[in-house]
C-alpha cells in the first residue's frame, strides 16, 4: 500500500524539470526586483574615481618602466666597457 501511494505522487521527469526551471526563473525575477540602481550623479562620480585611479596607476607604471629602462641601460653600458 505504501509503495502505491509513493508511485502515485511522483511526477514524471518532464513535469519535475519544468517546475524546477520555472522556479529558477521565478527566483531570478524576485532577485532582479531587489536591485537598487545608482543615481546618475553616483555613476558619474564613480566613473571619475575610476578614471583618476587608472591615470595614477598608468603614471606609476610609466615611471617604474622608465626608471628600470634607464637602470638597465646603465648596467649594459658598464658591462660593455
């Protein structure tokens, strides 16, 4: 008797897959509704900060590269003599 009830309640594979996929998309929609988008002012401020950090990092890398290039040139000149 117990086996018969368990078999009656079990859905086929397509019904189970369909309900899990629809549940997945319901969860996605629920999470998307929780998103708080930044204001344009915040977006522009953050963009400015990113550009400033990129400029500072670029200048630091340029300075390091130039210094190491000059140091390498001195080492090569000393090795040539």
